[in-house]
């Protein structure tokens, strides 16, 4: 039995609600609790067995038949498809992801009229929500239901709909194994901490969160910099309507929500002091990376800072098996850009966008979980630990731009 056996994640009743957060009944809560626990069990208890199956069965069989070790993650994936342990693990993981999304979608749709009415009331008469009905949803959003979310972020079940966003917020809990915190803002809290610690003299007057969605990871920045004007940019109207209503209900009047693209959003050049994103780039495209970074360069004021939080990219030392595990979502969780993003040299991309090499940086971080929000007998866990950078027993040298040490999330950015 592993040392983590018996560890339970927090239960859904401990999620921190707000005026537009759907209330769940007994059965819905039970389903969400079950799926949260199952996701944690798959990640902590079952995922290590995939490596065992590879090392003890699949790799020796591959060497015997091919005369060499697998050279690429694709080689490993094709070989693993025939292994019964991997088949069961992958099927269970995919099914649990689908079920988490479906239950969350049912929760939202059962309350569609109430949710939309509540959001409309909170949004009415405000000048901090700007939607563009003519905006064309980019193909990287329209082509797939991102991470199996039914209809993705932008589809609407009714006029002025917010249920896609409600689905998203509810689903964060089971899909993340409750590892993002009671408000789902562990990434945003970590980002705010990093910015204040790394740039103590930065006093931003205007902050932009690119791809900020419902603003869950934006509001910690609003709390950290209460005198700043904060702008959430996103492509999806339901996310922005809900996010704006959410922020209003929580007392954040300094946050605006703007529908637009990271690569073209109409903001005054040189007017932004801090640009951030949290798990945004992996749901875009190579073209958007290049054009988006260049646009951000133009938006930043001299001395302004740009910071992005993502899953760590591969480097020359990333083992082939680790690449295989971390690319799983691309094939079975509707995250098609991840394999390409994992191999992009983001430092070169930032240089190509106009940032100077000496002004680039990277670092690592873990989710910052608000203390006291979950019941004390539970442990914050994550289903993604097996996908993060494998340091082995001795660790690795830091990169030349250094700071990342194998934490769950990778921070990279630049000073203008």
C-alpha cells in the first residue's frame, strides 16, 4: 500500500460559492464528491502503475521486437495502446473526465433561467462588461470541446447565457481533485505572490489577464493591487458575463471584462503595466503564440512586466516516457495544441516578439491554497503530479535563465 492510500480530497460542500455559483442538491454533490475522489485516486494511486507497466512489459517487448528503445513519445504511446493496465487506466481517466464535465453541465443547465437572471441583474447598468457579438471564435476554440467540456466555453443555451461558465467553475473541483482551492484560484494566488515577491517595486496601474475567462485567477491580482484597473480579456461571452457578475457579487468593482483575442484586443499601446495569463497558451495555436506575444509587447509600458503560468515545457533532458505521459491530454482530453506547445522555445518566441534576451526570466510555483478553507482532515492533492517535470533523486541543473525547479507549474515572462 502506498503512503498516500486513504488520503481524501476536500468535499464539494467546501467550495466557496458566490451569487452566481450554482447550488447543488444532495445527489449532485454526492456525484461531484465521488468524481473528485476518483480523479485523485487515478492520479495518485493508479498513474504510477503506468510507468511500471511500461518498464516491466512494454519497453522490454519493444526492444525485443524492434532491437532498440522507443525514440519518441509517439513510439511509446503506440506500444502502450496494447497493454491492459494502460488500457484500463486511460479508459478510466477519460471516463472520469467526461463524467465530471457532464455532471457539472447538468448542474448548470438545471438552473439555466435562475443563473442567467441573476447574472443579468448583477451586470445591468455596468460599463465594465464589453462584449463583441461580431467577434469570430478562433478555430482553436471552435474545433473541439476543450478538455471535453460540452460546447466548450463559448456556446450559449439561451440568450445572454452564462451556463458554460457555471459548468466550467463547477467542473474545476472534480477535475482538479480540489487542488485549486475553495475558490478555484490557486493559480491566481500563486501568480499574485510571484509578482509581488519578484517585482516588489512594481506598482501597476493597469493589469491585463489574457484568456482570463471567469476571472477566477484574476481576482487575487485585484486583491493584491486594489488601486489598479484590471482587464480580463477572453473570447467567450458566457465566461465574461458570468465572470463580471461573479466579480461584482464579490465586491470587485475594479475589474473589467472585455471580449477579444490576445493577439488583437483593442487596448492602447504602451498603456499596460502588467500582463498575465494562467493556463492559457495550451488552448491556442502556434500562430497565436507568436502574434499574441508580439501584441503584448506593444501593449506593455516601459518597465512593464509580462508573466505566464503554464505546464512546464520539455527540454533536452525531458525523458521520452515523461513526454508521453504529459501529452496524454492531447489525444484523449481534447487539448490538441499541448504536444506542440511543449516543444516550443518560449524564450525564442519572446525574443522574436520584441523582448530583449536579458529581460527574460522563468520560475516555478505550486498552487497557493487559501488557508482554512477546507476541512482540516483533508489533504490538498493533485491528479497531475505524475505529469510534471521529473527531477529524479538528485535534481537537475537550473536553466540559464533559472528559477524553475520542477514545481507543478512553470512561470515564464519578460520585462519590457
